[in-house]
C-alpha cells in the first residue's frame, strides 16, 4: 500500500458535535480558513482525506492506520444509528481546527514569515478565537510548548510526539483548551513496514510518518 505524503491525526470527542476548520499559517499576516462546515460524524473527527475515505471500510477489515480501538468504535457506531443521531443532535458544539503552523526549520528560507517572527501573532490569533482543539501540522514540540506558555499553560495544553523519538523534529500533535477538554487517552504510531524502528522512514517516504491519536472528554 503506498504511503500517504502527509502525517495523520485522529481525535474522538465524546458527546459533542464539531465544526472543523483547516488553517494555513505560512504567512505572518495571512491565514487561509477552509471549513468543513457541519461535519458531525458521531463525535469522531478524522483529520485527513485518507482517514475520511477509510472510515467507512474500517469496520469491515483492518486498516494499517487504524488502531483496534478505533475499528471497534466505528463498528459500534455503524450498528447503532440511534447513537449517531443522538450525538449529531447534541447541543454541545466545539470548534476544532486543523492548523498547518509551518515548520520552524525553514527560518532562513521563510525570511519575514519565519516562525520566530510570526509566532507571537499566531498565539494571539488562537487565543482570540479560542478553538477547543487544534490538530497541528508541521509543529515541533518546542513550537507547541511556546504557544501553550504564551497563552497560559493553565489555559492551553499540548500533547505530541516527535517523529524522530528523542530528537527535535516535527509532530502531528494537539493543542487543546483545558477549560473545555480533558485528555483521556493519547498514543502515537509510526507508519512503516512491520519491524521498522520508530523514527525511521518507511516505504518510499522522505521522512518518518506518524499517526497521533487522542481521546478527549
């Protein structure tokens, strides 16, 4: 099976409907917001085209990017339509973003749009809008740590794993509002052939690819 060219993140939020926004932060004063409006999949948000395509088939056979717990959840929901209707009609709404923060490793190439020159504005933008959850792309642990501390660690927390364990590298992690969400479970997996050491690239990928999963309450 060919390896997707992006990293994945998956999040389950219990008893909530979600509005999903995809945001790009490649420019300091410009953000691109493309909303998957009204996306209510029984409280499950899958942030990637591959995930959205595969979720329908996940109950039928194992998928290498789905954990056994995720497959079990999908099977349960597909067999209980009343549960889906109940969750989709929930009055609890959360705003969830898929946010490409643009890596900090291209500081010289990005010039005025480098991370060090726009990180304060990114933190201010997030804090003004107060999304419940951000599924980050291209973010290092240091970038997420900065955003959390800038907005107040008692307000926003983060959870992520470097794609190269023990090294300063990119993640596919989460930044979440602690006033509204509690992290219940988190895991990180590497997408590669069986037996590949975590942190090594699999198949024909240029970099290691990870799949980070979280459950919030």
